[in-house]
């Protein structure tokens, strides 16, 4: 295994890829060797590494753009530093060294005939961080597919490498339930044939993709490809024929799904592109057919969205929600926020956001959807927005919410 003391000094910063692209053997070795390295600052996004909250030493501080996956436990114990930023800002954050970037840990595909490795399914912020990181260390995984879209990395760019032949981590999200499917059916009615779709992930995202199976010629420009999107491509639904940019192609930054998805990726019309492209305001403003579909923890009666904090713990992130909702609302077609009407017996539509954090401003929200219907908010006054949101709240909370409207 690599000796990190050769590449890291006390106080240095390290970033690594996220989700299935997380170079787990390198991360585990980094944590194990920390006693010899000294205090360091680390950054990652979504992590499924269940050892982070258990074995990470006190001298390793974890920074992220949110509390995703196992990072929630670090937030719960007060050991997660969250940098509140739009996903589109991450490239600049690395360029200006606001985020740890002395050493980068990547998982890549085996080199091609020219000795170049693909970032595979983990392009997103990694591709933007690489130019600003002097030391790169790679896990070359025989099971990481080479993908198209991002510039490959020459072998001699890596200060050190290890080889592996391990399956990529599969998405542990639960299957959609009946509530997810009712919300998804309502969202599907707001999507027209030929639209360009961005959407969040998880069980609700999976339900939305399943609900779009009867549509035609949908385009996708989004953060991640999942199994549901793969199925739409296979069925001839996700043709991207009418996209204003990248016609005929699915544009994403990473993949999040099953082993079947990871194996099929080379056969699908996908481009894996960096965050500086997928979330760029300049790029998104050219997608006049864009519909954004994002998810919330809570929504207040004016339409403000909280998608980051629940019970004082970071359970989400700003991520790309604002990048896409603003583009969809201003220069695209429609921005949609979906939320289950209750969580742990309480209404998610509230007079005020309990988390105290506004993720998405009310001016960027066109429609809010629950399992009880859709509240169309574009062009409505504060009072009218509140009245419409009450109609899609859980029935047992509507009278209570009605009384709050006069206080707005």
C-alpha cells in the first residue's frame, strides 16, 4: 500500500471522488496512516464509506458541500464542516484553494493504448479539481469503465498508483413506495414530450423516472445517471432529439446505481462531463426546454425550500438544486420541487422552515408537488401561494396552516 507520509505533511488538504467513484482502498489507508501524517483537512461529497464516522481520527477534519450518505453521521456528532455553496461553484472553490487540494485521490479505469486513464463514472467535481492539485494518487480499478466526455489522465500524472479489481459500489437507496409513486405520477403530468429533464436521485427520483416511461423524445442534462434513466434510454424514451445542446446525448457528471448500470454505460449515449459544464449557468441558460425536478426536506408557505437540514443535522446539500431551479425558472420551462407531505408525523409544509436554512428561494420555485397534488406558484402573490400550498398539505394539517396565512 502507498506510504502517504511521502506525499502529505501536517496541515495539508486531501480531496477524493464520491459515491461509486470513491477510491475506498486509498481512503482507508489514508485514515489508517493518519497518526504518522498528522492533522489534515479532507473533502468529499456523497460517501457510502461506513467507516468514516467510525474510524476517522480526530486529527482528520472532514469538509463537504453537504451531509450526504455516511457524512450525516459526522454531522450528527459535530465533526462535519459544511461549505454552503452551489454545486456550480465547486470548480472555482478548487481553483482558488478554498477547498483542500494539495493531494487528490481518484479511482480510474485501466490505461488505454496511449497510457491514459479515464475518470470513468466519477467525472463531476473531480475533473475540475485535477488541474489545481499538484499530487494525484490513483486506484486503477479493472472494473471501472472508461467513459467519453472528459479528458483522460496520463499515467505519468500520478505520483503513485495501486491496482484493484473490485466491483463498483452499488446505490443503497430503498425502492420507491406508494407515496413516492403518487408524487411521481403528478410530476409526470407536468413533463411534456421533448422536454429536457434534470432531476434528483434517491427513491423519489427513481419513481419519477419510472413514471416517464410513456413519454417520447425526452432529453436529460442532469447530475447523475441512474438505473431508471438507463431503462428510459433502452426503451427509446431518452432520445434527446430536441435538446438545444448535446442533441441525442445524455449529459451527466457521474453514475449512481447498480452493477448492471455500470456495465451498460459504454453502450449508452452518455457524456460524462465536469461540473464546470453540467452545472454552468451559461450552459443551462441555453436549454429553453429545461424542466428541473428537485426534492425538499420542508417547504414554507411562501414557497421557500429547505433541503439541507433536519433536526439540526445536515441530511442533504444545496448541491445543484439552485443551479437547475434558477435556470429552469428563468430561461427554461419550469422548476418543480417535490416533497412528501409528512415526515415523522409532522407536516413538511410549514409556516416557517424549522431548519432555519433556505436552500432555494421562493422566486425560483414554479411548482411544489406532494402526494396530494401540485401547487402552481409562478406569478402568484404571497397569500395566493400560501393558499395553494395548503391544498397539497396533508389533510390533517390544513386547518392549522390556514390560520397561519394571515401572519405572512
